[in-house]
């Protein structure tokens, strides 16, 4: 799951890299469009799909195999319903961004890029539930193979559409949309014909429609958990544009955010694995094994974060040269690197704990924790340190780091105080309640 997570994220990175060679305007518009579409669309779908990790994972653990397929249909229908309002927002990005102080020409080009990503949005509405469907059964190898193949194909097709066919930046968006749908087709064919999914394949029925409300009850707080921190990081970039040297501050924070996001894909994979193991064991009635899965995932994520952050800290003097030749930028990044290293550790722990929350079904608690951590503590502290204490970008990052620390502490307390026997009971009730409610509807 770690490799799958990284490979899927690299598709967007490749698109921006190829577009970047077209010039400053193309790079700026593609970067802004990627950021906006991630925040308002793809991250929302990914967060919503987290509700499926609870429902499908616990159903699989309880050996209610047909329900796993039915839950997946409910998730796909729900996410498709979410897409049209998001599309309307993307269509008007060209008019909305200038209201936020963005350059008009860049905004118009970003709008064009976003509109060509609309097919990818609908593809994501199918792909993300399919990914969770396989993940909750621990069927990972097909996703690993398809993600590797898609990334290679995407790199080639993106380069051809952008440079050879001279479609410019919209060629990168078209390539990403095609890659998303190809991934949907490949995984869909696997689910349709593979013997590994034989027990969990289910026909589309009324039960899938009945499950939409239940999915939203878990999916919405799950999306809030994912999006709140993402949005807070984007707000940092907007705040950095208010300093005396906005070009330097924005560039450095953008690089730091890129490094942090790339690393986050690794513990996110650990979190996905933790979610799967916890939900399966709770559904199967094994509270001690669920608790053991949490400890193992935390140990792996913690070890990885210490190793990676140590390597990053030792290379802090040269890290900036990977992104810029400007010595001022390089020096600034070397100052920021220790804070990024601390972020790695906090992100690794909270990614696993968030996965535990999704697997257990207490997304609402996680959503409240994120609101308090980042919007009542993190962002206010960032603003005070950045503007009042004049620490600039360093102060902004310290503020978000404080929010991440509080988030990790609170999630750790909730996890440590969790009664796993009670969670097993809730998991069983969730699966059985769904069965009885459908029977009542049929009567």
C-alpha cells in the first residue's frame, strides 16, 4: 500500500514536471489548478471513500462477503453524486481566482487545465471505492501492478500529448484523465473475472441505494478528517503571500509542502494497512489482534519517520538545490529542514492513527480533533508567530507543526483509551443492523 500510494501520487507530479518545461505561465497555472482540484475535489473523494474502509473492512472480517460488494456500489453512487457540484466550481475557477488576488491570465489557464480534469474526477469517484474494495480484502498486488503500469504509461502519454501533439498544458490534464479511467478499467476487469473477488462480487441491487445514507454518515466526517489539514496547509501558502518578500516566502513554503506531501504518501500506506487490519479483526471479533495491529503499524511508521527525517536533516545544506539554484532559497530551506523533519514524525504517527479511526468507525471524533488542532490552535499560532513575532515562513510552519503535535497527542489518547471489546460489539451491530434494516424494507 505504501508503494501504491506513492505511485498514484507521482502521476500528478509527472504532469506538473512535464508542463513546467513549457514556461513560467504554464507551470504556474498547472500548479495552481492541481492544488485547487486536489483541495476541492480529489481529496474530498479520497476522504469520503474512507467511510468504506469501516463498512467494507468490518463486513469482510465478519465474513459478510456480499455486503462488501454492496457497500462498494453505495460508495461509488455516493461519490458520483458529489461530482457535479465540484465540476461547477472548477468551471468557474477562472472567475473565482482573481477575486482571491491571483493573476487573471494564470487564472484563465488554470481554469482550462481544471476543466480537462473533470473526466478524472468522475473516474476517481469509481477508482477510490474500487481501491478500498480490494484493500479491505488485502488484495494489494493487482493495485501495485496496475499503478506501476499506469505511471509508466502516463509519463509517456503525457509527454506525447504535451510536446509531440503540441496540446500544451491541457495535454497533461487529458493524460491524467485517461490514466485514471484506464486504471478503473483494469481494476474493474480484475474484480469482474478474478477468483480472488469471487466471494465478494455482488450484483447491483436496491440494497446499494439503501446504503448511501449509512455511507455518508461515515464518509463525511472521514472527508473532514482528510481535508481539514490539507486546507490548513493551503492557507499557509496564501498567508505567505502577505510577507514583504512574497516570492521568496511562497516559493520556500511551496517546496517544503511538496517535500512533506511526498513523504506523507508513505505513512498513508501504513495507515491504509492499519485500517484494513483493524476493521477486519473487529469484524471477525478479535479485539486483541486489532490492538496488536495498531501497535505494529505505529512501530513501522515511527521507525520509517526517524530514518527518513535523519537522512533529510543530514542533507539539509544541499536539499534546496534539488528545487532551486537560488542560494537565498537554498539557505532558507536549510533553516526550515529541522521543522520538516519534525513534521515527518508527527505525520507518520497521525496517518496511522487516522487509519485506525477509519477502521474502527470513529471518524467523527477524528474530525472534531482536526478542527480543534488546526483551526483553533495551529493556524492562530501560525499567524501570531509569522506576523507578530516576525518569524515569517518559519513561524507559519511552527504553527502548523503545533497543530499536528496536538492532533497526534489527542488521537493517541483516544486510541489508548479505546475499549476494543466494545468496538467489536459495535462492528457486529453495524453489520447486523444493516441486514435487518434491508429485510424490513423488503417486507
